[in-house]
C-alpha cells in the first residue's frame, strides 16, 4: 500500500516540493514560484499539482513536512506584529544598547538596527532576582498589569517578557504570564525562560523579542497552511523542520516560531548527510552556493554540527555583530558573500576582488543581457567555458557569452592582464574565500578538513567544488541527484528532535552529583514529552547530554558532549568515577580543540543542554537504479583548467544520460538543468548505485598509462582521449605568480587575513578574563621578517593599530634573527615598545620556514591585573603601576621561563586569570606560525617579504591618493579636557601636502605627574585611526597604508611622555586624539567629520578579598554617546574610539559582589543640533560584599563636555556619585558594604544648528523620551 510523504521548502524565489513513497521507493519533485503576498498559495497549489501529476491519493499521504524562510524575511523586512516588551525595572534600555560595539570600526555613520519593540512600547516591572535566582524584591503584578494595559492601548498584538536571571528561576515570568493571559486573553505571550533560558541578558532579550515579533504571523500562517492542506484532503498533522535539523509538531512551532529561522538550510545539511551516508561516508563538508551567497556546514558521524546561537537580519550583510543575536539550537552554518551574482572589480589597492556586492537577479550578470554593467562570477564561469550558454537553467534562460567576455576584457585592461587570467582569478578568489572560511570553521572545532569529503549542492556548488576541494586538501566530492531540491528532500529523511537547555552552575570536583542529575532529568523529560505525539512514525527516542563548560575564571564557554545518564552511584568509588568522567569530557575536548589545557584549574559546567531525537521508523529506500551503456559526450567545447594554464577541448555530458557504473577521467563537465559539475584534469568521476556523482581527486603526477586508461574509461574517440588525459602535475603551487600580480596578491592576502582572524577567535574562546571574551580588548597581527604589519584581526580595537609592528621591530633589535629558535616566544608589557600601559601584555613569535625566520605572529591583550596599585590615574610614576616585564623570552624553543611565571604569579592578584590569558595568546601565535608554514609550502614560497612590499606599496599609493584629494594647507584645532587642578590642552596642526599628511601635537599640555600620560605609539595609533576613518575606511590595515601619515608630539608632553612617567590611564588622554584631528579637518571635510564623543571609555577597576581569603580583581567598562555627523544622529551608548563591550549585567552579578539597580539611557544628554548627539547611560550598582572593596574610576568629560560641531550643542557632561554624592573620580575610593555607586556617562555633541532639525525627528525624540527630563 502506498505511503507517501511530502516535503515543502519555501525559498525566496521558488517553493520546492518532493514526494516519496516509502512502499515503492518512487520519488517526484516540483518547483513552483513562491507567492510572497501569501506563501500558502504556492504551497497549496504546488502540493495539489504534485499529487495530481504523480497520481498520489490524499488518503495515502501519511506525513507532510515543511520548512520556510518566511519568518527570517519578516525579521529582515520588519513585517512582524506590533510588539511590546516587559522587563525588569531599570533595564528596559539594554535591548537598545546591545553590546555597545561597532560592527564596522571605521564607519562614522554606523547604522545600528532599531529594536523590534521601540522605547515607547517597552515597559518595566518591579521585582528582582539575584544571580543565584533568589528573590530580592517581590513581583509587583498590579503595577505590571497597568503597564501592560498601556501597551495594549498602544496597539500591541504580542508581548515579550524578559526578566533578569529568569534563566535560573522562572517564577516571576510565569506568574506575570498567568496574570496577563487572564486579563488580556488575546495577547500572544513569549517568556524568556521558555525561549532562551541561558545567561546573558541582551542575547536572551533579543531572542525573546524576535520570537514575540513573529509569533502572531507564524500562528496565522500555520493555521492557514493546515486548513489549505486539509481542503486537499490531507488530514495528517504537519511537521515543521526546526533550525536544529530535527522535526517538531505544528503546535511546538506555533509556540516558538523563532526555532524555524534556519529550517531550510538545516534541511539542506540533513540531505547532504543522508546522501553521503549511503556512500559509506559519515564526515563531510556540506557546500551550497547560490546566486548571492555560499554556505558551509560541517557534518560529523552523519550529524550536522550544532551551534547555540547565530545572527539574524544583519544590517550589513556578512558583517559579524550587525544583526540580532538569536540564542537557539541551530545547525552551524557559515555564510560568505560569494555567489553567481557576486561582482568582480578592481579595488582601491588595484587588487582583483569578487563580491560581496552582488548583481542579484535584476539586472543580474552581464551575460543575462538585462542591463548589468559589471562582470560577475557567473560571467567568469561562462568565459572559462564552465557554463553552456545554450543550456543555462536547462535552456530556459538565454545568456550571451559575448557580453560576459566584454566585461572581462574591460576589467582585464584595468588590471593589465589578459581576459582569461582575470576570469580565472575571479573563480580562484571565490574558491579561496570559501576555502578560507572552511579552514577556520573546521579548525574552530579542532578538526582537519583533509579528513572530510565535500558535498556540493546549489547552482554554484558543483561549479566551484573541484578547486575548493583542492585548496583545502579534500580528495572526494559528492554531487547528489536533484541537488536543486536538496532541502525539500532533507525534510523527508530528518529525525524528530527537541532541545532543552538551562543555565545551572555545576563544578564536577565539588558539587553534589545529584544536582546535575536532577537538572538533566528535568530537561530530558521536557524534551522527550515534546516528541511523544510523534512516536507512531518516529522512534525510538534517544537522549543526549551536552554542556557549556569553562575553566573557572574563563569568560567563554565550550560546548562538549557528556556521558549518557543517569548519573547514579552506590558508593564513593562510583561517585568519583562520575566526577572524573564529567571532568575529563571537558578537558579532553578542550585539549583536542585548543591544543593545551591550563594546569591545575578546576572546571565548571554552566549551561546544561539535553537533546531528544527519534529517527523515522520507516526510512525511505529509493527504487534501485539500473545500469546502462556508457554514453558518448553530448558535446565538446574549450574549457579552461589552471593546472596547465590553458583551455582543454573538453567532453560535456548530460546527467540524465548517465547511469550507475559510469566512470570517466577529467577534464570533463556534467550538465544538468540547475548546475554543472566541473571535473578537473586530476580527477575521476563515477556515478554510484545511489545516483550520486562521486569525484575522486588524485594529486599524483599523471603518466601515459593513466592517459590510455582515461581514454578507454571514457569510451569516446581520439580527440576526447586527448582532452581527458591527466596532464603532468602542474598545480598552483608549482608556478607561483609574481608579487606584482594583483590576482595572486588578493588570494595570498585573503589567506593571511583569514589565519589572523582564526587566531583571534581562538583567543576569544580560550581567554580567562572577560576582557578578551566579552570586551574584545586584544589584537593579533602577522608581520613580515622586518616587523612590518601585513595583516591584523578585523575586530582589533584602534589603540592597537600599528603598535604591535613596533613591538616586533623592538624584538628584532634586541634579539637578532639569526639567534632566534623555532618555538621561541618573546614577551613584554613595556609601555614604550608595547601599547601604552603595563596591563597590555605583548607576545611575539618568530615564524620559521626552511630553517629561517620569514615573519612574526604577535598579540597584545589587556590582562585583568598586573599587580601594583589598582589601575588609576593617581600613580605618580611607572613603578607604582604594576609588574614590569622587559622584552624577554617567555618560551625558549617551546619551554616556558618558569622563573618569569613564578614572579608573575607572585606579583598579581589574579594569577590564574593573568597567566591563563597569556597562555591563550601563546596558542594564537602558535596557530599563526603553523598555518603560515602550510601556506608557504602550498604555494612554493620562500618567504613573504616581496609580497608584503607589493601590498605595502599599493596601500601607500591608495592612502596618498585619498590625501591628495584634500585641499593642501595647515589645519589647526585645539580643545580642553577635564585635567586635574587645571584643564589639559590638546592642540594639533594637520599639514596636508604632496599626498602626505602630518599631525603635529605641539602645544599640547606637558607630561603630567599622574597616570594620564599617553605614549607616542598610542598617540600615533589614534591619529592613524582618525585618518583612516575619514579617508580610507574600507582598506584593510597594514604597514604601507600609514606610510604617508606622520605623527609628531613634543618629547615630554602628555602625548609623548618620557619614562618613567605613569601611563596607566592613557586612554583618558589618547581617546581624545581622534576628536582633535576631526576638529582640525572639519574645514577640509565638513561632511565627513563627527562631533565630539562621550568618550574616552569609562573604566571601573575593583579589587577585594573573597570569602575564601583569595584576592580578586574586576574590570568593568561603560560607554557614552557618539557624536553626530552631517546627516546622522549620534548612536546612543557606543564604544568609541575603542571597541569594547561592557560585561553583561547577569555575568557581572554572577562573577562579582555587585547588584545593579539600573542601566538606562540618560534623556537629554545628547547635544542638540540638526542632528542630535548620542545619549549617554546611567548605571547604578551596590556593593554586596561583606568587606570593603577598593575601586578606581577612570573617567573623563565630567567638567568639560563633548563639543558640538557646525553650530551643534555640546553633549551633557558625566558624573560619578557614591551614595548620591558627587565625588572626585580621579581619587581612589573604598566602597563599604551597602555603598551605592552611580555612573552617568557623557552624551555626544550635536551637529548643525538645532533650529534646522527636522520636525519629524523632534517628534520621534519626544515620543521615545530621548529629549525629555
């Protein structure tokens, strides 16, 4: 008897449908256009057509499974419900402040996404829990109901409830929900304790609000869908694909539609895993490439990798940090801006680029003939012969190769290359971008990509898979059948799955085993219960335990698999065995992933995660394929293959003509309506009995015998035999392009930057203090052998620009190259050769290749404590500020200097955190050294200096050109800041002449006997940041970019002090430098510069003694408002010019003895103007420690506010109060138990005359309370 299952996947252009009969093994598919006005129309129409054309009786349909991008698009396009939000009193502005970081360091008009619930649709409720989940203040339900009444009167349809520490105790949220549901039964409710019950309030708020925003739409859509399918006679329940790669009942999807956001891509990964499993392959990289993007997913043991958060609705596509954080369980996908429509162009450095800008489908690539005027990746593939102009999209779309060639002829002239070289360069750059992303993605999980196979799907995946595989060392590619409907197919082979999680602190060494077992039992019971309604068709249910763990003191968590439960014991020995098993589960995974584990540091499990999963009880087994005769090629045409740097007369096959057993050597192409599989000269392709095309890449040199064999296997004539012959190996590594080649330079530099970014991610994941994992206060660079910076991590804060290059050059001067040994690592925190104060520890590691130093890996990171006085501006000389490490060995040939480590541990308050952070930086330098050595070997390079020089020269020319566009002259500006007894003076003369720019700070205040001085390296870094932001924001940093920029400051001045001047608070002066430079250049660039900012960043340094007698230190950051620019209001509460996030309230309360009263915007603190300055924030906390705490504040703009520009008003000054009384924040303080601290950060300056402000903007400010008292 027929038993049909139907899978439905709604995409942006097409809705894909697949029907499978589990009885006969038949499978049919259909693509219909998505109906965006009402997506259910395409679904119902498509299902009806598919059933009719395939003779499927409604009664025989036993299962319908669905995935959709509808809700993702609703977030992107802001088409959700009018939504309100209810939050703990004092904290409703956190959803607006976000993480307070810039996703683009150099964009002075950054476009931060507005919250889905604007400020006037948010309300607060009395009631408070502490970091243990205990109630401190009773819930005020009556007041909360009055607030909800106001929001309902304002028209909300949905309400998000997110209270502090609800991840530990959901009592307040549930009681609120019960009361609100009783009074407003039609209001859709979302609780954070149900949607994302894990620590970190902003991420939990964002996830809860997004769910509330799409919930009414989701409920209506799913009701309409179920009704429409019912009218077709399908009375079976609809199952929904979740982002975690599992299926759930429709009712679960209605309650938590946020879990559906990545359902389509998740189904694609499930499909790839299924096809590979049928080939006996369990470990793979699923590679899907479409018109605008490419996606990659790691699959191990036939299970897609899982993440527990991602970003949705990014403001700037592919810019990390520009979207909404969504904390759900999801298949772990990476996405890069490379697709068929990606535009190829010559950048400002004269290098060839591909993407991220895309031609889309309208006008599309040039070959479409629809008006596109820029060559794209599709045009390159057509020029190289990979695409057939007469069979594009199965012959349904006519494309013109001549138009594509015209585009590449023009681009080739710009690059001084021939057309083929440029078209190949685009294909190669796309492959390198994808390979670079794959290397980082796989390495983050401690895996080697060479041990995986590549599964290629989408229109572009099979086109590019061959060269992507070669770059990452993969030897096998699989191209499944009907790859164009892979996600719809994946829906029908996916298991049912439910995930549950909760934050529960558990220390395996000391906490009762019963504690963790009770928590897991509850999670597993909840997960299993959600699958009970599906047990007729899915089962048996298997349970899996995971946890997010960390070494105590670390700021970042690592998710690891734990032993299966239950964790029960009968005696002390079995109890100890469970403790050891839990402990070792974390340590072994940490060791495998990061290479080393901190010695003698206990672990803590902080987030517990349980998964219930049930496979289909009747797996689909397709009808067997029959073998057929070996077909002859459909055609032959010239196709370019880079192994021989020439076109081959290449045989072309049609996939529908192939049958199991078909085998042929490359080069050849296999076309199908939705894509073309490229099989290069070093590969052989076979069609398996399952209908998969399996490509094997042989890196061994070819020989005559292999040529003969290739000819016979292919079964075609002499001409084809020549085309299919495997040539002598001549890969990219055998013929290195010269340093002058803009194509090779781009490929090389892309690889180097990806390596540095990978090292930066390692630091975030292994650091012990929140300064790296939360605040991002570190930098990573690679230099050439002369210490000239070649690449730095994208998120490096501006204060580190250029400073690490100076540290490397100082290392070379102190330790000559010929005396360095492989495994050496040097260390210093000398402010004058480092980054300006003792708290920043710099590491330098020589990179060896062929027995000599060819470059350096270097890092700088702010450690939580370096001894001495608690960091303050009160120090009178450097010796008071902490433990000073002169430039010296940290490792000698891989062995640590134990004397140095002993001294360091003895002289700091937080030895585990400080040394732990240094060791994680060692790991980052080791990673760079290893990756670069592999890169050099792959391309046959002896070193990097010649390539670096070429990049430096190009960067210098680009910066000089930007400077030359300015009117020549001298531009001066001066301003005063708070100072001590008297204000400080900052003065600059900016000289522009001959394509160079010089910033001379003569006239600034003299060096001070307080820790407010800023060393010249830091002054220079901040000057370079200002110039780059104004003139070259899109260009990556390197040594050459700043050759035309000179920074001068008189020796002995506040911006160039002489040792041993105290410098601990150097940010309090150095952060003013960009504002001073902007002020000078306002006359030359009035439309670009920004008004004064409510910076420098405010810092609180706090120390005390724990109950166990051990000292501790905590560093907290606070930010002010951004200055306005011509055409843009300043952003509220954003880190500038640094890029430092504050520690989340929930984390700060967990890790320090503080209770926060509130964190809110300061109304009216932004300077008035045609464009308003950004608002500052007010934060209040109480010392809950039983003993006093020593606290030091590093603050500015308390006496002298951020200046406005072009007639704009000044921002409001800041203030620091203890117990309601303003204090001198320059003086160290002692907080007694119960003391209350209030910090009010400054607002940004306005731009333009206030009278010129748009009336609508004035009204919005009033409505949102930005300008009220």
